[in-house]
């Protein structure tokens, strides 16, 4: 039997993979804060769904919709979850991106309220998204 936070995060990843915006919208808190390190266009702190969805749309367009995450494991408790994943993407004029990452999710009242991305190779991530 899995933890409710794990179920929520796995539903979220499935919705991202199928571009199911209704489910994504349902599982993210309206005031979500999403942190991505570095200096490239994917980096920064986004507050609220409109800001987050805008950057997600930009990154999808930049990568021609090739960005994907392969989940290796989800570690969860009552306060959130940690996802071990491999992120992959392609972009014209750049080497393909394949990076093992850790994402930390805060979960409150059945919604994701905050996310911290931790790329395995920040330099490769920045070069890909420059």
C-alpha cells in the first residue's frame, strides 16, 4: 500500500506526461511556489499557477514537446515527497539533455504547495536551456 503523498505525486507525473492540464490544475495549489536553480531560462522561482504554467509552456515549446521525466522512485510522508528521476529533452542546436534529478515536493491538504528542483548536473542543465 502506498502513501497518499506518493499517490498524489504519481498522479501529477502521469498528468504531466499526458499533458492533462485539468489534473495538473487540480493537484497544484493556486499559490504554488516552484524553485529551479541556476541562471538559464528554466531557472528561477515561480509563484502561482499562471507564472508556473507560462514557463512550462515556454520550455515545452523550446524543446518541441520532448521534455520528459522517468520516475525511478517516490519517497513520501505526510508532509510531501521526494522524486528520483531522469529528465530528458531535445533541442535544436544543443546536445540532448539527460540528467538524473531530485525533486522535493511539499504537500498540504492534498495539493502540491512548493517544489525544489535539484539537477544532478546543473552546468549541463544551464547549457541546454541557455
